[in-house]
C-alpha cells in the first residue's frame, strides 16, 4: 500500500488534472476517471476507455470486489490520505482510475442512412459538454464530434458530467466543421431565429445536429449560411435555454422521428 504523500503516483495523477492537464493528457494518452459511477462503466462496458491503473483505498476495494471481477486489473492500493491528495472531490470514494484515451478516427465513421450525430462547435463549458454526451447516450446518438477549440472532453469536469456515458458513445475530437459538412449527411444547426421549428423538422438520411458556442453561437464555417437553421418553439416566458438543455430537446426529437 502506498502511504507516502511524496509518491510519484500522486504527482502523476495531479499532472493529469492540473492546470496543464490538457497537455499532459495528450502526452500520456491518459485521463482520470474518479468514483464508482465512471469506474463501474469502465469495468463493465465492452467499448470506451480502458483502465490502465486503478487506485483503491481499502474501502474502495471492498466496494468494487463485491460486484466486479478485478483479477485482470492493474490495482495499486493507497491510503485514505494519499487518495485525498490525488482526488479533486471533497469526499473521495476511494476509487480512481487512469484510463486510456480512445483514438477514434473520424474518417472511419460509417453511414447507413439512419445514423445521427452531434457536432459541438467551440463549446467551452465542461458541464454542457458532459451533459450533452450523457443525453446523446440516452437518445441513441451514434457519436459526438467536437471542433478544434472546444473543451477537452477528457478533463475531469467533463468526465464527471458524462456520468459514465463516455463509455457508451464514440467521441471524435478536433474535427473541422467543413469536414463534417463534406459527408453526405443532412446537417442542421440550432438557432434562436431558425427558419424551421424543431417539431417540423424531417430527417431524410444520416444527420448531424450542430450546436454553437454558448456565448457566440455558430460563427465558424464559411458554410454557416448554407446550413438549415432550426429553432425550438418556446411558448413560455424564458428568453433562452441552457445549451445542454436545448441540445437534449433536439436529441429527444431526433430519437423519436423516423428517417423518411
């Protein structure tokens, strides 16, 4: 069991979640997943990020051993104090994993005529990104694609916000919108003044729902004017919706309309 607060294991984890975490995660090809929810998905899912190292306190090990087979997992036991120094949470659960970042190749996407994708253009808020991934998982979206300049999907806040859905849906990072629009897909963007109401939107083939930056909307792309703009009809008094709430409504609609 590791008990020293000077352990290089602590330094390694802190580097992956610190202020330079994005650079470290890219260099190491690893990210931190903390807590029962994420680690449960990592242990049981047949896809998604695989565990490289699992750090457990004695209580954390007891929680996992009663439900999961840990025989093939690289486990390092640590004291409660060491776990506290590794963790970003106030009350650690005693379960923290280093997981391998998947290398999902955008060019390998297969279209069938019925698949649905989400594109996030320069999204900055970790909570929005994580919640959108969670909703995409819930409503059967095939994949989430992010633009250059979007939040790091493997940052601790995004990972926590996905609530384990990161292990059920493919994420393609750093893809330019022009490359998405080059696919033979039906693309549309959410906009407050869209010409088509969401409930009137019909889907005719594989589609991509595009969501712009929280503050600026969709600015990128010389092709913005060519993208169909869709609005959510709101009969109430609120002027707007949080991005993740709006995206969830759109994905719910996509999940419940047939591809004609």
